[in-house]
C-alpha cells in the first residue's frame, strides 16, 4: 500500500522519467504516462512464450474469463509478436487518481495479472506434446 508521500514521489518520478517500475506482490508493474501526462498505462507481463506463442494461449487471451466479471477496472491483453510476450494493461486518467483509489487499482491489477498468468500458463501446459522414447 502506498502512502500519500510515496505516491507523490512516484508521480514526480513519472513526470521526470515517463516510466516507473512498481513492485506489487509477486509482480513488477510498469507505470508510464502519455498524452502530456494526463493518462497513465499500468502494465505487467503475464506470459512469456520463449520463441513461440501456442494457439491455445492466443485463443485463451482473446476470450472473456469469469474473473473479468468481478473486476472494477477495465484491462486488456496485448500480444507483442516480436518478444513472444503477452502483457496485461490498464489505461487510466491521471487526474482522477488519489492515494486510495490508486492503491485499489494497483492491488486489483496485480490480482488480475496473477490470474491471467495462471490461466495462460495452464493453456500453455495443455498444448505440450508428449513424445515417448
């Protein structure tokens, strides 16, 4: 949980660098600003494909999952074809954030990232082909 003074430092660093790394639970979240500092993007990697993203993982990433229903924040998955990586992203209005709702967004986003990571990894394991020697 971020205190108000920590949040101020974080936003000051964001203004200076445009990108800030935030440790949150088991996640390393990336916070970046754009549109002249009025909008933020919160992102976390949820799948690393090495050099390939299996079709079942792609299909799973494009479907709606039950845990999206209980979430109050709108997120989307972004597939980076060059890195073979899937990232969860949240787009928000910087001016509407205060300490309380930013902490809630961070916590909920972190939980969603963990859930997506589990679901996508499970689909990845289901795509494995076992070969007998």
